[in-house]
């Protein structure tokens, strides 16, 4: 009897084991089928995107309507208008959403580019748009697209649009001849070699006519008074310190590319430079590539690329579709996380320069309230780590030399309240500098000493 009972229990155990095995096998097969289905859907979506891409009618030399675009699911949102452009002249404003051109519905920026490609500079189009929920219409005169070179020389300023009344000098750069020519922060450039400068586009187009070493006559306003000076332009170097604008912490989701307008045939966004130790560098993105899509979603502007990037979190995988030498390829990459803090070196081997007084135009009132403020190591060499938390309003970070020139500058128009960044000091000469954080008319400033590297 005991033997019979044991046999029954053994058979029952084998039956249960077999059933569990069947369940596990069936579950695995379901997962495999789901993965295959997801892969097929992705391949179909990618194929459809590539078909649409190859049959696109976007001209590289399409005329300009005079807007910077934001993101909207209902058309094309205007984030700002270009000074002297057709949109501003017709009364369009930031926040308006363009829904149609000459009766042709627009769903996104790509539709806008396709429509503009049908026209030439000087032609007038009827623009239908929404403002505060109300439908409106305006006639906009298009402008011919100027020739803007990526290797245009530097004048030595950080410019801002000035509502169509020239280009305002927001700050002076260490590169270019503006500082030697006496141009200051707050000046408004109105002409170069007698050619009117009404916008940033005008400035870039005018500088594209010249080479490094050329001298140009610059007319500008200071406190309402007209002035002029001769400025020697400087050749643009590929690895100079760059000013970055970003929408969220790039240490968290940072692709690692510098962009310079659209691709060679008007599609995508052109990569002008690759930043070391970033997903772009490690995955093989190259300078000269045109990013056509991210995760199978078309991107035709910087804002569209940011919108797709910001859907991700640290460590996420993503796919860039790029055009390289006429061939479309997919590049798989993965976002990084922020670098860990490194301890400050206890005994720098080199002596530090003597202290100098702050230049008169550097404000050191330290009225800005920041939390978790860190700038290390100090003295610094190689890199400077900067961290702080502050109110989520437009913020500027600058590193200023003894002459008041910004050797590093970062504008954050949509600052999210948290900053964690490494500033590259490789090309910055040893000496005393001032690290300054600015929000509106409030500042916090700290002296930073850069020492030579051994």
C-alpha cells in the first residue's frame, strides 16, 4: 500500500512539473510572439518613414517666413519671430499657432517646410493661425534664404535679437575683435559695411561674406547715440569653447552634438561638431551627418530634436536615423547619467597667480539666492564642476576673465531649477576668473583660479 501511495504521489509530482513546464514554455512563446510583433510594427513604421523621406519635396533654398518654431500637436507654434522678418511685419507673435498656408493645412514643421518650398523669396502667402483660441489670417511676404556659412568668422560677441531694431550685444566673447574695437555689452549693432543688420540671421549672413583677418566697419548704438568702429574678424576654430542653450539637464539626457541648421538637402538637422564622452561620440555619429529622425520620428528643427530627446530618461536606448554621404543609416545609442563628483586635488603642483581685483563691469552683489552651491576644484585645472539649485527662470552661467570677457557662457531660457555641469578649461589660460550666475538683475559671483596643468 505504501509503495502504491508513493507511486501515485510521484506521478502527481511529475504531472505538476510537466504542467508548470508547459505553462513556462507557453509563456515564453507568447513573449517571443509579442517581441516579434513589436519588431514588425517598428520595421513597418521605419519603412513608412523612409518612404516618406525619399519622396519629400523640401528645398534647401526654400524662402524664410521669419519665425522660430516650438512644438504643437495642432500645427506650427511660433516660439519667437525673427526681427525684420515677414511674420513679425505681418503682426504674428510668439505663442501663435500656424494652421495653414494658402489654405493648405499644416500639421507640423515638416509640412511648413514642404509648403514654403513651393514659393520664392518676395512672394506673399496667406497664413492662417490661432491666437488665444481665435482663428486669424495675415498676409506674409517671404524672404529669400541667405547664404550662411558654418565656418563664417567671429566678430566676438554674444548677440541677441532686438525686436527688428538691430542686434543687441548681450556679452563680449574672448574670441573676435569686438573687445579690442571698444564694443561693449548693451550696444546695438545696426550695420556692417553699410549693410543693415536687423536680426541674428542678417548678422550671420553678413559675416558669411568675409574671412578671418578681414576688417569690417561696424555701426552701433550706445545709449541711443550712433557710433562706429573697425573690427578685425577672427577665424573660427573647430574646438573653441562653445555657448550652449538647453531645455533640461544635459548631464541626464544629452545626445552630444552641435547643430548648424538643416541638412544639405533641407531635411533634418546638420551636425557640425561631436562632443567627447557623449552618446553621439561613442555610437559613431560624425560631423557632417544630418539627423533625419529620432526613434522613427522626423526631426527638422533643433526644437523638434529636443522634444524627442526629452521623452527619455538616463540610461534609455534611442535610435538616430542619419544621412551620411547620401546614404541613410540607423545608429543605436544610449543616454548616460551625470558624472560623479571628483575630490579636489589637495596640493596643486603649480603656483597660482597673484590675486587681482574684479573688473568694474562685473557685478558682485551676490543677491541671487541659490542652494547646494558648489564650484570645484578651486584652484581648478582641466575641468570645473558647477552645481546649484535656483528658481526655474531663465538663467545665465558665465566665466569671466580679468578684462570682463566671457570665456565661457551658457544660456538656459527654460532652466528647470537644477544645474550640474562640467566646464572645460583645457583652452583657458591660467589666471583669476569670476564664475557668475545670473537671473534677471540678480547675481551670485565666485572667484575661480585656473592653474597650469602639469
